């Protein structure tokens, strides 16, 4: 089955299914493989609902509804690349160590004020998710925002070759997925593959001018800068960060060298988010910068950003009957953890408590990074108490606190007998620790 024939079938049945337990009617089922499953085994069941099944095991083929290919995954990727070549629209690729999903959603909210813009659903940002996302883009869409994740070198290069972005943004680079990358320098090199692609294809990058790492990664020739510096095309100033981030911004068109030329008074350029954490100011400023570049008016951008409400355990502010919670436990790595701790330390509130879960996927440097974080908390001297959750933290027990738990279930049991009240609590940890289980106990 060559790609042109497969694309012809896709144009007639433009829905994709990958889970035989929940197939979409009249879709094409792709029998993908995983570590513990082989989609070929479920193709027959999928065809009870789907029109066709793309398989790579000749033994499961029973009739012409089975489309035999050499590799289902490669067929999916090639189909999405072929589809991309038939789409005449800008695609904005977004990657980064922290904040890429939130930034993607903010950018999408802003762009949808003027355009019919597609954006990656959830965090479908890997070698399977990106092709699936691209195949959801139709000729009705005018723009697309595609999130790209990476866990090893070459991942972003591969995704760029499939999605062929015309524009791109790297939110930041930090210490994450070190188990796969091996070092921070390799994280930078991998994220920088987006800049490399844009450079070779005359694309445009949106770059945070205040991030020295990004400038060192050689952005492409066509670059739009944003940040607090006056040497930017879109300049912002943080007004407040607790309980919610507020900021003001101004578009300078060209890089401005004289601050006296700028007028910050326009009310539509002052924005109050429903997000906590100063790091979300940079995410929102990126969205403003991109929206301004694509001619979305300031009033519309303000409406979009102020209406956005975080979900999925990302930068959420929650008041319970007993405490005030800052929930940022969708993921964690040494960089994002330090940003969250430093920001929380500066909040002018009393009775601050930390509930911190292990940072996963750090490989051989995991023990060192957890130990560094514990010492950083001691140096801040800003918190009433800290509750550590997870094997990595537990194995580093010391006198910083009495509260060390191997897992979140132990913590939940502890709070049943020792409830907290009148506290402002930051919950931060990797998704695998499942800190959300403790929320109902707070």
C-alpha cells in the first residue's frame, strides 16, 4: 500500500482510530504496537466499526479492508507528512522543558479570537501524537499550533520533518528527562533542533530575549523577540504574581532602545490571568507576542487570556474549607521545581507549606538533584514545613523535616489523623507520584 493510495482512502474517511476498545465509526484503524501489545491482534475487532485497518502482519489479513504496510507507525507518520504537504497554512511548533502545554493553550486561545486555529489536544506531542494531531487539521483551519515533546536526542528533528513548521517557539530549556538525554547539554541540542529546522527552511522563531540559553542556541535569521528587556519586539512588565499573575505589555514593532518612547497606559494591554506562578507571565507574554505578530488586536487577546482557566493539575489555585492550595503537580524536574519554590518563597503570605513529590526520569543524576533541592529548601528558610513524597526523597531523609513518605497513600493516611488547617500549600511533583490523591485531604 503506497502513501498516495492510503491518502486517497484517508480523504474519503478522514478519521483515525488507534484503540480497538473505542474505535470511531467509519475511521481508519492503525494497528500500532507497544511494549505490551500488538495492534494487529485487534484489527478484526476494530473493523466491526472502522472502514479499514492498517496492519503490518500479513497473517491477520482477511480481505481488502486490511491495508498491509511494512510498518504501521511509519505509515502513520508518512500519511501525516503527506497530508501536511497538502495544507497551505502556517504551523507554529512549540517545544521546551517547561510550560509548553500551557503556552500552547494560551497561544491557541489568542489566535482563535481571529482565526480558526487548530492546536494539539492534551499533550499529544510525541512520535505518535504529532502525526495524529496533523491528521486532524482540515482545509477549514487557518493556523495550527503543534506541541512537540522530546525524551531523547533527535526527537524534535523527527517531529519537525513530519510537521514542517513555518514558525516555532522554545519556551525554555532545563533539566528534564535526563535519563534519556544523558546531560543538560544534550537537552539544549535536542530542543535546538527546532531552531535548526526553521533556519534551514526560512522559518520564523519567537524567542524570549531574557533567556540566555535560548540566545546561545542560535535562533534562525528571522526572529521575533519578547521579554522584559527593551531590546525586544514585544515587551512586558510583571505587575503581580500572587494569587494570580498580572502583567502589562506593549508591542514595539522594532527593537526599542529608549524606554521613554513607550506608552504603557492602554487598559487593553494590562492582563489579569487565572494562573499562579511568575513563570506563567513568560508563557502569557509569548502568547501575546505571537498573537500580535498574527495581527490579533489587543482587546481580543486580553479577553482570551483573562478567560483561560488552567486544568489538569497545572498552575491551579484552589481554596478549600481548610487551606489554600497551589497545585502544580502535573510534572516536575529540577528546573521547574526550583522556579516554583523560589516563586512560592516570595509570596507575602503566612503559614506556607510544601508538599513535594519525587522528580522522575532523571537517571543517574536523580539522587544528586533531589539532594540539591533539599538543601535549596533549607537555604530559602521560607516555609513552615515540608512533606516529601516518594522513594528518592525518602532515601535522603534528614533533619529538615519530620515528614518523609514513601508514597502518596502514606501521606493521605497521615493527614487523616493530622489534618492541616489555615495553610497555604504548594503541591509540586512528577505525575507518577500522583499528588492529586492528597487534595481531598487538604
